[in-house]
C-alpha cells in the first residue's frame, strides 16, 4: 500500500469526487449546523423511553407527544400569548434599565481610573450577591408589584454589562491611543473613533450576557412573586400537578431565550460589518 492510499484525506477526496464540487461545498456549509443535533435528539429519545416504559419513570413523566399537544393547545387558546407578552414586557423594561446603568458605570470605570478606585471594590461586592438575595429586602421596600420585578431584572443585567464594558475599554491597546494623540484627535474623536470601536466586542458580549441573565432572572422572579407570566405558568402547572403544562412552559422559555439570543447575534454581525466598513 502506498503512502497516498493510506492518507486520512482519501475518503474525503473520494466523497468530493463522487458528489461533485457544488454538493461537496453545500455539505461543508451544512455539516457544522448538523453537529449540534445528535445530543438533543438523544435526550428526546431518552425522554420518550422514560415516558413510555413504567420501569424507568412510572406514571410521572409526561410523554413528548402529550407535552406537544399541551403546547399546541396553549397557543391555540391564546393562554400562552398573554403570559408571554407580560414576561417580554418585564424583561425588556428591566433589561433597558440595567443596560443603561451598566453602560454608564462601565464607561465611567473604564475612562476614569480614580472613579474606578472608589467604586470598583463596592461594585464587586454588589455583584457577588445573587438576585434572590435582594428579594426579601425589596419586597419590604417596594412590595411585590412590577417595580420589584423590574429592579431585580435590572440588577441581573447591570453586572455583566458594566463588567464587560469596563474590561473592553480598559483593554484598548495603548498604541491605538498613542496614534490618535499623534493625529491630534479631540477627546470626542478619541472615544468615537478609537476607544468604543476597539471595545465593541467585549461590550456587546456584555449586552448578550446581560440579556441572558435578565431572562433567567425574569423566570425566577415570576416563580416566586407573580400572578402572570411564563414563570407563573410553571408554578401553576406544578400546583395542579400538570407536568405537561410545566414542561410546555419550560420549552417556551428555552425557545424564546434562544431566539432572542440569536437576534442579538445577528445584530452584532450587522454592527460589526458597519464598523469595519467605516475604517
């Protein structure tokens, strides 16, 4: 056997020759997207086995078919839409507050070292307290109405946004600043043409992480202190021991969170293309 015939690339060459360049290129583009499917399909199979074989989970776990039927019924009757609308309004309101406060705090710590020296230790301690740790105090201060939920969601979003914004600005290469000074950039030009474009990646990562934390905190808050929303629907199903409703609501939570994160990723792609075109 020759060296060429034993090469590990030989099967790939045979497949390329058999399918043709166009089909091979299409497969190369599609393969990474298919790589993430085996694991969830395996989980779905285990779920189906557990629901249909009593010796695995006797009379407890609803089948995927039952959950799907419940999910379709919730959408058909419009019940899920009302809860989802309430949850989305809450998460966007809280995330907006947390985003604005986190951006301002991160920019201030990144641009003014003296401000960072005073604020950063307290901020680090504040960030270590989980969202639920503030719940009893805030319930005494603002009650259990919408203000409580907005504040807790805003706190969850503020921390990653502020940290990533601060780290992004602090990580701007010094040589960029020196070149801008040689070119006699004004402070505004330095910020808009050098600092913020260079720190865009970490800042946007903070925005995505902040929204993820806000969405997770929303569900937790609604589980504990709410009479409507997706989290409340999970609690309602648990109280009535309707596990199909619980799992249907969990599927909606995961699907909506995934869609919103992908939307932020698409926005990042567009903003990055615009930023590169501007240089």
